[in-house]
C-alpha cells in the first residue's frame, strides 16, 4: 500500500475543472470534483465487523488514518454511504470523522440510515448534516471560494443523486432490507466571476 500523496491531491483540488478518484481501500474512495471532496463508504478500521476483536480483517492496511485524512483534505467534504453492511458503514470511521473534523461534514445516505446515524451518534447533527435520499432523489451542495490574488470568485455546485442498484441491506441478520441501498451519481459544475 502506497502512502497518500497529499501534495498531489492538493494540487488536483486547486484545479477546479478536474475530476480525480483516489482509491483508499475496498469501497472507500476520495473523489475530487470542482472543489468538492467526496468520500465514499469510509472504512478506516482494521476489521469490518461489529467489534474490532473478531471478524474479517483487512488484507492490507489503509493508506492513511482518519486523522491524517482530515488534516490534509480540502473542504467542503461530503461523505456518501451506499448501504449498511459493515464493509461500507463502519461505526469507528464515522465516529472518528464526526468527532475529529474541525469543519462541518455533509453525510448523504439512503433511506433508513439517517436513523442509524442519529441513534449511534446523538450529537452528530450539532456540527454535521445528514441528508437521506430515496432512489432517484437528488440533493445539491454549493461552495463559493474567493481568490484575492486573481480577484476571482468561483461558485461550484454538486448534485448527488441516489440511484438503484442490485444489492441488499442488513447489519444484524434480522433486519434484512429494512434500510435502502443505492449507488450515487455525482454531477458538478463551476462558474467564475471576475470581481
């Protein structure tokens, strides 16, 4: 596993018209689009299980810790979670992201997972946002940045749409298909105005 080249990722972030994907392991990817950072199905733990004592362990270590990720990432940060299986929705990773981030994070999840987040992390919405989507529903985000040196204001927008996929959901065995699962379509655009 190669360590993350944060300098390279920072330079990609500066190019507002660039789209880049960095694989961080299994289904965890960092997508950089038009100034947004999107983290998919964050799993930074050693095991994908209800406990870190037993269960399937990683074959390879993560290329970075949550702390390193948060220290080097550019905001706004949007976390998308596709479904509730342990290898896609990791309690420890969500906890660390919400507790250790100095900035607000937007979490986009399929129907039913907002309740799980609110129950697992009762104070989460004091600092972060949760958006719950049904299939074919869309939520939008806007980011405005200013470059004083170039006297430019840049407005970036991102649409996240939940799309159907063939899968299923369950965390405990008796809750099969009680929450939705989905893929995500990401569509972004950027406009610049000279000041």
